[in-house]
């Protein structure tokens, strides 16, 4: 029994009890093992088993028990630590973009599959923040790995996107209108066609095409806001589908302007009702005002002819028809007296 020190009221510390208990347990195990070994030896020395039964079977059973006790006393081997994978620059960029790892955040991918390469089941550990410690830990899926590795070779969808985005940017169109409609397994409100007006590159107005009702501008807190769907926003819909590792991404583009006219994204090939498509129609660039005369072509390289003097307006006169204009003067007429009579 643990004693209480007089006048202090403090018991012996718990760690001593734990050490004592651990030591006693070890001694009991050793004693048990020794007793069993002695029992086996005693049985082997006796010609007859006082307990009766099959001596060979009993000895085999006791020997198994000894072996199990021996295993329990052996220290467990240390758990192997997953080593970080060495990634390519392309894989690094794809991981940072896909999992939004920027600023002071860092990460490492642990080779949980022990195959020396990026695989489904490997562990992504993100660290940083105020303490610099671990923030999150997650297993990479097959879709994650496909999306990360696909960046190494530009897909057909990515090539088409790059080509048409370059065409769109080269035109420099900043004022235009279009109609946008989503098609998906979702609420009817989400599939209503929307007329979008863009001025100076930003969406300034969005109205439901069927009623003309104005849609509130919620782009400050809604990343999926229709007010983000200017020309660049439509291209972003395609890019997001590619970056997500979707099973299928199809897009068609306007031959003249390069703007997407239809987008189809199927995230999981074998899943049902996860597909979404977008239709862009009624694209209309706003007219560009010019000071050129009617009939002249903008930027046509017109060669100027000889400069002619401006045509002056006709001078008003009180002379009768057929009389010559003696020139207009602001001076009053001079009185010459009455007419002279002839003799």
C-alpha cells in the first residue's frame, strides 16, 4: 500500500506506480514462461501423465502457449514512415492550382503506396499559416492523379481553348451582349436563359430573357455568379472542366470571334445526372463610334486627294434677275440729287 507522508498530504507520484506495475507484469510473464517450461520438462520425465490424456497433444499445446508468450514480449518493429515524393515542375504547378496552395502555404505528397511515383492513395499534406504546422491531410484520388499528370501533355480540349482564347483576346472586344443558358439536372430557376450586357470588359447587367427581370449583382460573394460570365468567364468554365480532370470536356467556338458557343462537361463517366452544359447565343458586339465620313472604311488606308477650299454660301442681294452683282457693301448709298432734265 502506498504510504502518505505525514504533514504533507502528498501521495507517491503515479509514474512510480506505473513503473512498478510494468515491472511486476514483466516478472509475472517471465515466471509464467518458466513454469510452463518446467511443466513440459516434468511431463517428458514422467512415464504416465497424472492428468490423463495424450501427453504429446498436451505438450504441443503448452509449447504453442510458450511461443505466443514469447512473441508478446518482443518489441514491435517501428512503423515505417512514408517518404515525400519528388515531383516535376508540371506536377507541382498542377497541385498548387488544383488545391489552391499559394502564399505562405507549403505541401508535400507522401508515398503512401510505396511505389515511388504519384499514385491514388498517396497522402497530400498542406502546412503553413500562423504556426507553420500541418493544416490538412488527405488521400489523393484517381481523378486527382489524372488531373495532375494530364498537365504534362496538352489535351485536344486545351489546345482548342488556347487557340480560340488567343483569337478572342486579339480582337479586343470590350462592349457586347449575349444570351447564356445552363442545362443540368437542377432547379428550373437555374436553367432560365439570361441576357448579359458587358461594358468595358465587365458585366454591367444581367436579366432573365423570358421576363426581363434584373438579376442582383452577387459577384462579391458568389464565385458562380452570372456577373462573372464575361468573355473571359466563359473561357474559364472550359478551363475549370479541364483542370478538374473531368471524364469529358467538349466545347465549340465561334469561328469569327473565338468565343465559346457551347460547353459540355461530364465529371464522372459512369455516373448519372452529373453532366452540365452551357449554351451561348445572340452574341452582339456593340458598334464602335467613328468620325469618318459616310462611305469611308475604317482603317482602309484611304489616300487623301488635293485639299479644296471650302465652298462659301451664296451672298444675298437685292439686284433683280439679270443685273450684275456690283458687290455687297455695308456703306449707305450716296445721294446725288434730283435727276437732270434734258432741254
